[in-house]
């Protein structure tokens, strides 16, 4: 059984980089009918916040990245301390009472210290728990030339001894460090594959030393290349605007975000648009890209528009209601109307905001036509006659099948000796206050007789 986990720290909202990691783990778990575990890494009690836990859960649920099990590291401190004591008993960890000042003073006074700012192992072998002094527990990494492991993306990774240190595993306040808790949890939770950002590559070497000391099986590792901005700076440096909540408010939909993020670091030929089912079937760790991915907001927008087109009316309605709520927008249009309008507009919008903005013309009886269109100049006597004829033909246009309505509309200007292009443009402006809109029959059907009559009559 394949078991994967997503392990965010609740010290902020999820951004695109976090979610890409979640997506790959989730896809792989689903592909192999395995389990996807959400592990909240809230060991840093000062920086972790409940509101971020809630935000993370909300984002994952909205995205459809449902988890099978959830754990909180803050509820597992006893377990980490027990394993730390075990390592002490085995002679692979020790109590350390050195203060930072003491360590630094020794480094300054000793020209032979090669460890840079690293710990000089002063307390190594200290297996008696100090009763009267504050202490941390350090892992004794031993002596070796390098740590070596196979990464599914990076290939063979070698981390030299000089990059490693007798790392703290339990801090002075009794909480575990990330590198320790992660090993204990990945082992106890039966994690088979770890997919995470390449910023954890050196940590992996430390973790492998702990796995080996405790005799645990080592999972498969896959470290994802960074996501860069177009100017090649790391994406994580751009604040604020790129968390998932922002995209939800901007009118992006889960399928669009997941598809776009999956392609940031993974590919399948030159296919760009994938349904979620296709991603589950096609995704493989072996196909993760080795080079950094570049974030392209215009491409993300396009991918989103492609997925909006593919939505079922029910799903569209569901996402649209969440969107309205998130933006605290009131909506007077009925569900039935929204679904009908979606069919007409879905090929013309990139985001739910586009849908919202485009459909405002249906919420009022009348529209204020922008004077800069100078529509009056376009409405001569023949056009007026056509408009009157249109009013008489509205029942047929609205209630007959679309094709028939279309030919009724087209036949109107002919009768008054004008071309369709003299009739259509002013009609469009009068009805929608815009030079672009869906087909006029669609607009007329959505507006309904009363609104059409009202908007035209002003000009007759
Ligand atoms: N809490 C860590 C992070 O957010 C998890 C890293 C990991 O997946 O091991 O970076």
C-alpha cells in the first residue's frame, strides 16, 4: 500500500508552491489506490496558528485534495521524546547543556575548530539527563565521509560530512525539531514516498542518518525543482498575492489550478490540458522534470479558461457560489439563470470574475449606454422600423428553437432595406452597453422580453 503525505506548517496560508507539492503527493496516492495523509507540522508553537490550520484545510477541500488521515505533530510530543530517549540509550543521542555563547566562545578560541559555526560535540556521550540545567538532545551523527541517497528527481545525491552537524532533535522546551519529528512520523505513519521541495535536500541527508540509527526503512524520495518567477527569482519570495485564497477570490477554479501546477514540474508529451482523472492515470514520479519551472500567470489564466469550458453546470454553480461568498458579492440572478448564462458565456470567460462582470447587464431592467458609443447616430428610420419589428417578433425569437430564432432575427433588417451590420451593432449596444457580446439571440433569450422591450423603446 502506497502512503503519501502533505506536511504543511501552519505558519501562513498555502501558496502555489505548497499546493504543487500537495498535488503531486495526492495524484500519486490516488493513482495507486493508496492513502493521502495530511500532517500539520505545528511543532513551532509560537509561530503556528489555528487560523492557518483552518485555512489550509479549507484550501485543500476546495481544491478537492481530500485527505484520508490527519495528524497534528503538536499532539505527538511524547512520541518524539520517547524515540529521543531511545536514541540516548543506544548511544546515538546525548544531552547537551551548552549555550550558544559557550559554543561560539569555544569556536573563537580554538583555531583547530573546522566546523565553522557548527557544534563542537562538547557534550557527546552525555547520557545522564541533567536535573538542574536547561538542555537539548542532540543526535550523534557519527563519523563518515558522506551520506548518499537516490532521489527520483535529482538522481544520486551526495552530502559530505562537512555539511552535517550533531543536530538538535529535542529543543530546550521539549518540542522536537523538524528533522526529527519528520522521521519518526514518516516511519510511524508508514509513508512510502516523500515528494517535497528541493529546499529539503540537505535535510534529507540528516533524516537518513536518523532513519539508519533507528533501523527504519527509508522511503522513496523525490525532491521537486523550484518554481521561479519569469525574472528567475524564487516564487516563494513574492508575498501575498500568490496564496490559494487569492486565486479563489480572483475566480480561478480548482481544476485549472491543479492542472497548471501539475504541469509545473511534470509533463506528458506536449499535452497541456488534463482532466483530474487523466492526471491521476498519467502522473508518475519518474516523469518529474529535473529543471526549475517558471511560473507564467498568463498560461495559468488560459489553463483556467479551458477548464471553465469543461465544467458541468452543477459544478460551475457550486464554484460560482463559493466565489460570490468569498468576495462578499450579492447575486440576484437565479440558479437556473446562472446555469443558462454559463452555457452562453463559458467559451468567453477566463475566470468567474469575467462571468460575474459579463452578467451584470441581466440584473437590471435597463442599462446606461455609454455616450461615447454614439449609438443614436447609428439608429436611423430604417433601424427604428427594424427595432419595432423585432419587438413584435420577440416571442418567436425567445420561444422557438435557437436556429429558427436566428433566422427570424436575420430576416428583419432586409425588410427595411438595410444590412445586418447596420442593425446588429446598434442593437447590441442598446441591449448590452457593449460592442462585444455573445450572439444576439442568446442575449435576447437571457434578457427576456420585458428587458429587451424596455431597452429598445427608449430609442424609438
Ligand atoms: N513542514 C515542512 C514544510 O512545510 C514539511 C517538509 C516535508 O515535506 O518534509 O516545508
